[in-house]
C-alpha cells in the first residue's frame, strides 16, 4: 500500500472528526492536534474547514461511483448488476466508514455552491440505479415499480446499515449483503402468493 | 381540535427548532423567542434543554407505536398487517415531521440514562415488525429472509423519505406508500423469475 500523503492524513483525520463530532462542532485546532500538525500546517493544505468537508464529500461520492460502476460492469443482467452494485457499495462503505458518514450526515453543512457538485454526483448514482431498474423492467425481469422510489429504497437500505448493524454480532457481513439482496430483489412475500389469477391468454 | 396547551406549544416549537438547527446549536433563548415566552417561562415547563429533547423523543416513539399497533390490529394476515403498519407510519410521519426528525436525527444527543427508555420503545417497534415477519414465515406466506435485516430495511425505507421525497412532485403520498409496499413486500424481480426449478415432488 502506498504511504499516505500529508494531505491524505488531513482528509482522513478530518473525516473521522466530522463523522463523530459533526462538522459544526469540529474545530481546525482539534483537527491539527489529531493529525499531528500545527494549525498553519493544516492551512497549508486547505483554505478553510468547509473546503475540507467539500473535498471529503466529492472524494467519497467519486470513489463510491467508481466501485459501483465496476460492480455493475461485470454483467449485462440487471439483477446481477444490482447484486454487484450492492456488494460494491457495502464493501466501500466498510472500507471508508468515516468518509461516507461525513458525506451522508454533514453535507448539509456545505454552502449551496459547494453542495451542487456533490448533489450532481449523487444524481449520477441515482441515474445509474434507475437505468438498471428501467432496463430490467423493459426486459420483463423486474416488476413495474416506480424506479425513483425503488432506487431511493435501495439507498435507504444500504446507507442506514451503520445505525443498527454490528459486524461482531451473529450476522456476518457477507450474510448481511445476501439478506439485503433477498429482501430488495425478492421482496418479503413468497412468489407463489404473488401470482395473480390471470384471464386466459389469447392464443 | 382541542386548544394547544402551553407545554404543548413549547414541545412543538422545540421539535421544529431541534429538527432544523440541531439540538446542540439550538438555545433556550431562541426557543423562548419562537414560542413567545420568556426564558423563565420555558423553565417553568422544563428542567433543562435535554429534558425537552427527551420528552420529544419519548412522545414521538409512543405516538408512532400507538398508530402502527392500531394499523396492525385491523387484520390477522401478516402482509395486510405490514401494509397497515406502513400506511400508519408514513401518515404519522407526515403529521409530525419535526418530532420524528428530532427523534431520528438528535436522539444521539441524549445522555445514556435518558436514551435508554427511547431505545426500549424503538426495540418494541422492532419486535412488533419482527413478530409479524416471523408469523408470516411460519405460515409460509413470507420468504425466509432474516427478520432483523428485513425489519431494519423497512425502517430504512420509511425513515429516509424526507431526504428525497417531495410531496409536491409527480408522485402523490398515497402512490408513494403503495410503491414502497410493492418494493418491500413484492421485491424487484418478477415472481415468475424467482421460482427455482424443483425436483419432482413425491406423490
């Protein structure tokens, strides 16, 4: 693994600080202390605290998009693509918990100008998921659910794991991802109960 | 509708303040101004700011549990029970947006002693949902997904609506609830694709 750069240390330490204390309550002095730098040493790397938050959010969304796109690219089958995406998203999440916690919990602290590019990246992710869902529906393999509602339901499931899941508990990480796939792709109700009586097909 | 009591006004105003500014950043002076009271007037009703947050969280969870239990009680069919619960939960959410935003976003600011009763109420809700899921599985109408993962997936879908959904947009509230039901209960994949080839049944 390449050695971490000084600015990499600043970003990683800032993400951990913002994730635990919140952006508003975190100070540059605290960050300097935790990163083992002086305050001027921090300001050598960034203009202000908001620039740090902005960089963390952009990096988080860029990195997330990159891995989920790779997860999707491995197949042409929409269901397999969504499985690849869920696996890539959760893996990224567990590798960068502070970065994603800062993105999802603190990006509201960005000024409108700095929030815009982050929202644009989120929109790319939304469009990626809706595109897969629409393609699955076009092929008749996905049900006719509203793609936007279905996409945000997926994001909700993936992005709230930290709030309740403990990887040291009885459900391992791979099992968790498998269960989330089952719930999201398969739904709760037994398939045989879902088939509605149909009128005789014209032949 | 009965006239709001003074302490009701304080709680409602505090929930709106905490939901928008966050508990840490909100001051009792701001609350007094917004509620049209003096600071001593606020302290007549509460001991400290944390007691307010505690009361809001307990009331929110108690109220939510009451309506979802009523939504469940209307049927003995687990799928219908979950539909009733989702309808009741979202309706409560839209009637008390600040209260639930404060509960879900700020309860981490409570001291461990004051968080405990709120967590116990959340646990009651979790057990209610898991109970319905297990009963559905026992009857063979629900698939064998992990009940805890399935329950938190449902909470994730229901509790993140505010982050993306705009009721003034093209999807009405009733349609949204219907779509969430379809995604959660039915899953994304077409039922006919879910049936696995089975060995010939003994006859």
